[in-house]
């Protein structure tokens, strides 16, 4: 049986580390044309085949509610970062596709953000990074 106090201590440490890293990495977006939430949408979309993803898949990867993601995507359509069209395989769904401008904006920030992540994670060696990745996946049920 898991030690309850240890579980709570581990959770608090994990939560605080994530919060501190997330807060520090917000600076990666200070001089960008993208907000962090827009970057997160484009991360899912640009990694998908033909730079298109179902809105429900974008929502599943976000830390905000489905209505908030829908509004965000609509703003991104207005800004010319993505397009949105009906999903031919799901009459209630939508496909989100990165525009050339959206893909360029994403790549520009991704370079800076990737370096920032690597620098912050460099306090761990490769074996520790693998353990961290595997433990996080286990906690997420994968």
C-alpha cells in the first residue's frame, strides 16, 4: 500500500516543479506573435498529418476547457494562423489546419521554446530524463 504522506509530498513537489517551470517558460513567449495557448494549439496541429487535427484532439491536449479552446481557435482563424472546416468523418466535429503563417509563427517560437526547455531540463542526465518521462506517462495512464 502506498504511503499517504509520501504520496502527498511527491504530488506537491511535482506540482510545484511544474508550476515553477511553466511560469519561467512563459517568458519564451514575451517577444512572440503567439500566446502560449496558441502555441499549444499549433503544436498539436503541426505534428499531425498534413498539419490538420480534429478539434477534439486539440482540446484533449490543452489545459483549458472545450469552449475555451473553441473560442481560441476561432480567434486564431481570424488572425490567419489556422483554418477551420467541418470534419468529413464527424458531422459534429471540425478540422483545424495550420496556415503557412501559423506554421511559420509556430516554428519561430518552437526553436526558442525548445532551447529553453532543454536548458531547464539539463539539470537531469539522460537516464533521469527517461525515468521522468516514463513516470509521467505512467501517472497519465499510458
